[in-house]
C-alpha cells in the first residue's frame, strides 16, 4: 500500500503518456510523395455546339456557291450544274405561282446555291435575294418546299439638322442624308411649307429611323419628329398613332395632312403656274394656262393626290397620255403628257392617295418632259396651289393626354438639336407604342 501511495499515480500517468505519444507521433508523421493521393484534374467546360447557319439554314455539311442572275437566265439554267431532277424543277414552277414567280427574277440580283459533294454536286437549297431584306428559298431536300422570308431589320434612331444654302435636296444629301429622307420630310410638311419656294437660310431638324440589315443601311424608316423653319415661320410635326395608322400632328394636336397631297410628284420644281395668259411654247401664242406644270425627268412616277375613281385614262392629241380622277362629288384632278400610264390604271378603276398612276413624259402638245396638273372644283378648273382643303382628323380627346406627354419629349429633343450637329446614331428603343 505504501508503494502505491508513493509511486502509484506516477506509474498510471506514465503509462497513459507513452501510448498517447506513440499515437500522435504516428498521426502526424510526414507523408512521402509516393503516398500522396492525386485527385483527378477538373474536367474542361464542354461548350455547347452552335451550328453554322446561312439564311436560317444549317450549312455545317454543305458548300455554298454565290452568283448573280444573268440576262435572260432562267432557274433551270442555274440548277442544271447542280443535278436537280426535272421533276423537282416542275414542282418549283407549280409552287412559284402562289409563293414567288420565278419568271420575275431580275438580272443582276444575287443568289446562292447550297449543295453537297464536290465532283458531283447535289443541290439542297436555292436562295434568291430580290433586295437587301427579303429572300426566297427553294428547298430541294425530299419534296420541294418553297417559301419567302426576311432578314431581321435593326432600327437605329438618328438625329439630323441643317440649313438650306443651295436646295433642300442637295444640302440634305451633302449632310449625309438619303433621297428617301428628303421625300419623307417633304410629305410631313407638304401643306405647311412651299417646298418649291425654299429660301436660303430655311432650316430643319429631324429625329428619324434608319433601317439596318447585317450592319448595312438598307432604308429609311419613319420620321418620328421634325421641325422646319421657312421664311421665318416655324413648324413642328410629331408622329402619333390613334389606332388607324401613324399620322403627323402639330403642337396642338391638329393634323398636318389634308385629304389631298400637295403635289402629284414627290420632289421637283414648278415650271409654269396657273394663269389666264401665258405664251404657249408649242403653239407660239398667248392663251390661258389652267394648270400647274411640274418639270421633272422623263419616267418620274406621278402620284394620285387623293383616293378616287378613274374617269379617264387614255391618249389625246393635245393632252397626250393622261388620267383624270374623280375624288368626291365636286373635286377632280387631271394629269397630262405622261410618257405612259401605269399598269392597271384604267377607266372605272379605283386609286389610293399616293398610288403611282403614270410617269412623266412629253406626249401630246408638249416640248419637254413635264407634268401638267389640273384641278377641277364644281366642274371648273381652278389653281391647285390656292385651293383651301379641310384638314384630316385631329388628335381625339381620348388620346390628347397621351399625345401631349409624348409630344413634349420629342419637342424638347428637337429644341436641343444644334443646326450643325455631329450626326449620331443610337440603337432605337421605343419608349411607347404610340410612335
């Protein structure tokens, strides 16, 4: 007992320390490189397979040959080197009657052939592109399938401003504008501004859309808002849709348009006005000239100034090729000296405002290409440039609050545009569906 009392607790403590030391020494001894366990490397991220497409068609296993329609070349001529059976060409001819008439291919327009094989080519698709936006596809795989489609159009909103030094047309084009944009601006303010009397110093500001396909400018969209100062008078125009299509209105919500176009030609010059006494260049004598002459290049399209019914479309030895349109109970218009009358324009037919009814020429009693435009009211010829016509429908009361809120934004933007800014395009983002 004395021994345990003297040594017992030390022996017990020593006996516990030795096993613990051995355990921890084993636990924390260094591990050799050979004993290290190598974890598998992290696997690479698998990228999703993205097929290559051409006009919406997967072409990973196909070859592409591009060309342009040659003069007098037909579809059979193009398809022959690609071994398309005559049965399928016949099916294309049948489908084209309801989809796209292949007889209307235009020389110079691009096309593409998609095919398999090298020495022996086997066509899978034919693609015809009549313009930068639309295209026609003929799929020869299995049974023939023909369809039309369009490329995606990206709208970019652009601001432009300028001052007239030479003419509206010349100055806008020199500032980077497009001919279509000139005509659209003329149409916006056709009843407010005398575009045949533009003065040096007149100026304009525009907010409009440009249309892009594959980063290429392919057209001009709508003018969203415009300002024009003419001989000291200022005019605003704002595009707004009340549910029946977009139209242009001033700050008070009054329509800028009339039921009649101001002129039957998009943009030209007046060579002779309505007068009771004018020296006739062909007959060599003074006589009344009861119309307005517009000088323009031969072939310039002539537009109906309003909806109506054709009451004459023929040739007369004095008037040449001419068309006369009855618009309502007491108003008619007449268009003389056309080089030719447009296809489909015939007696008894109906026309819409802006529809092409013929082309500028010099038929009949005329010594140069021009249009003689005559305006009849209550059976009497009057001066078309002095006729007062009622305005189109204004902004309705139910839409006035919406119009005012949108108009204010556009007007502030127009007012902040300098006359000679750097033209800046931004991706179009509509803030409202009303424009």
